[in-house]
C-alpha cells in the first residue's frame, strides 16, 4: 500500500461515529470485504483480518460498541523477515453476534438488503468507508487517478456499485482471480469518493496535488508547443534561405519583382525572424499572410530555376 492510501485509511479509521445507525452499516462493509465466520472444534467465531493497526483499533471499537463484546486481538508477522504485522480481531459467535449477522443478511434465510443498514444516506457513506478500509486501495494522485475495492463475492460488489451510483459516481467492474473488483477512474470521481466517505484532510492533499500536477502538465504542453513552433520556424527559414540563394545564383535578386526582392533580402538579413517579425520590418509593414504568400512565390521561382538548370545539364 502506498503512503497516500495508508494516510487516507488512517484518517478514516480515526473518524468519530456521529450516528449510531451507521455502526452496523460500517460493520456490514467490513464483513462483506474482510470478515469471516470460522468454525473450530464446533465453536463459531467472527474474525476480521487487517495489516493496519489503526484499522484493527477501528474494528475493535466497532465490535465492542455494536455488540457489547470485547474481542480478542491476535497479531503476527505476514512473512518471515517482514516487519509488517497482521492483526486478527476475533469475537465469539454468541447470540449477539449471530443476531447481528442475521440483521445484516449474512445467515441463511436472511435478506441481503437490510433497510436498517443501507437505506439512509449517512449509513451508505459508512458502508462505503468500511468496505474501503477493509479492502480498498488508492493510487497516489501524482500518478493515475484510480481507486478500487476488492470483494470476495459478486453480489457484494454489485451492491457496492449500486450504492456508489446513488451518489452519482460512475463505477467499473471486473473479476480478478476469483475476486470482484469495483473501481473508480478519473480525478473528479476519486475526489468525490473521498468527500463522500469523509476523508477531508486527504481530499485537501489530493486536490492540491491535482492542481500542481495540472499546472505542471499545462506548462509542459506550452513548452512542447513553443519548442515545436521554434523547430518548424527554423526549418522553414532554412528552406526559404536556400530558395533565395538559388534564385540569387541562377536569376539574380535584381531580376525579380521588387516586392519579392524586399522579402528575400529581409530573410537573408534576419534568418531567425518569424514571418510576423519580417512583416513588421518591411516598408511598408506587411501582414504574415502577405509575407507567406511571397515566400511561396519565391519557392516557385527557385523550383523553376532548379528545373531549368537540370534541363540545361541534360542538353
């Protein structure tokens, strides 16, 4: 997990729960993404797994407040020689736990759409926050704008998409190795998600990076545009000078119309000037289109002189 995503989750994990009705909605999000009902020696237990200490504390508090049960916390290392810990928050599946699972639609014979958990707007926000904390990831805004939540079941992913769309967010969906991924693309969409779940500090940093990135991109585009213009001007001037020199050699500048002679001498005198700048130096001043028209006539004269030279050589 990159540092920005970690900061976002850390901020969300510290959020105060303002509405009691949102506790079960957030629990539903956690359960659908990262919860398990384990049976060991005939004993059932509700288990959450996370690699974040702040999220582990969040789950611990939710279980304790929601069920009035103090869960056990077990932690260990993910792999040998790695410093990151993994945390298991485990609560015995007593009557209170089973009652919660039934209310949230996780037991056989119960419906998945529970009005108490998902009908209110504040509860839908809480559900999205719980799901993101349990299985979400987010790219740093300095890179691409991409946020995703990984669900273990298609029905959970479909419900999350429906909830996101109630907030006007365009979602996408695909399957990855048996999991189901709901993801958001685009700076505005990802920023709106952060606002919806209440990650205000992260949203401020996110938008700040977007502004700086936008300015940098615009600056780069302008520099590239100017560089391309200068390159085109330099190549065009080089071709014009070659044409004029050919006319000077084959025809003589004194033998061409005065209007063309003036422009030819200006180009030889000012090889790096743009057509606009050459026009301003003419007497009387000429427009860019007038200078360009005369350059085309000079090019045609140079081509004609070159063709005559080729024919005389053949003869």
